[in-house]
């Protein structure tokens, strides 16, 4: 079943994309196990502390560089090296013709969320011809790179200076001048209020926050409690005729619950990529 799952992904892999989910748990008849490929380097993912013996044997026989990430909401440990050559330095992957920097040594997350592949492609399409894009909770700037590639002028916002520098490198990996774009460190609520006072408007806004976060002053953000306010603030800096992409991977709410939080006209849900068949946990709502 593992070989069958991998073979099904061949249609996605091409010269423009070499990073995707190869196995997605019960969706590929392998409950409790997921496998992602980053330019041929593999990341095994499990919710517990064990990998079944036959799966381990299959991973070892692949002769790939294989790392293992254990999902734990309380303790986010870095992936551990299992088999093959160790990957000790950042490397580049391709997605929809774009280049992104990935690292297996950077902590719990590797630098890109593969389940957002279709949304990044749509942002690139929507920014064709120009416009201003605001990317909140940007992480390493994947949506910003997509928007800039489409022709937009981007503003990339995150609490982490480390991730903002990573985002700038992603611009440079795509032969774009990061100095031609804007990078803001700090809290999204603060910056949205500041942009509103300044009269700044954006043609597209991406809102993809973590389920739970804490800002520099200790204020806690929770999707189920605070996303509505966040969307309302973002709407105040959205240009006439503009659009927003609102996302959450919080499993504790339904897509309908999420749409009620956003509470705006012209809302359209978007599907997850086909290499994620197990569960539609990522709620993506296009507004406008």
C-alpha cells in the first residue's frame, strides 16, 4: 500500500513541483502514518512514538534521506534522522515553478506547509497584473513570494525576525529583490490598526495564523476566539474590489463555524490538495 500511495503522486511531481505528501494516513490505507517528500528527501510523520516495523523496513529500503517527526501539541521536538544521508544544511525545493528554502534542522517546522500549495498558486494568479498584497502571520513568506511572482508589491508580517529573514532569502532564491518589498516584525492586530490609521489599503490579504500564539507582550491569540476580530480589522484595510484568503488548520471548528467567524459576503471554500486525502482539516475561505 505504501508503494501504491507513492505511485499515485507521480502525476503531481514534475519539473515545477518536487515537494508533496506521499502518504496521508488512513486516506492511503496507512492509518497513523504520513510521509512527505522534499526534493527527494523524506519526512516520516506519526502522532505517536512508534513506527510500525514493516513501515520502518520500507523506509530503510528506499535508500532515501529519511527523518522522523512525532506530532505532539505539548512538546514540539525537532525531527530525528532515521536512515540515509543526514541533511544538515538548508536546501531548496520547487513548488509550482517557485523555489523555497527548507531545513530539516530548523526545529518542528521545515519552512513550508505543503497543504497550502494550491492556495499559493491561486495567490500568484490573483496578483497577476500587480496590486498590493499583505501577508499576515507570514512564517517564511511563501504567500509573499507567490504574490510577488504574480506581479504584486508585498508586505510580509511576522512576530519572528528569524522567519522574516528566511522570507527574504526565499525572495532571493526566486531572483527577486527583497528590498523592493516590505517586511514588518510584530503583532498582526497592532499592524492592522496602524495601517488603518495610515490609510493604507491592500488588494489582497492572506490571514493564516497558528491555532495558538503569544505576542511579545504575552497576549494570547486563539483562532476559535479571536479570528473574527482579526478578519474585521483586515477588512478595514482591504481595497475596494479586493480579496482575502482566510485559513485555519484548527480541527476544533468546522468549516461552517469558520465561515461564521469571518462573516463577510462572497465567501468561497477551497479544497485541499489531492495528496491530502485523509481529512480536510485545513479550512480555506476566499472572500471577495
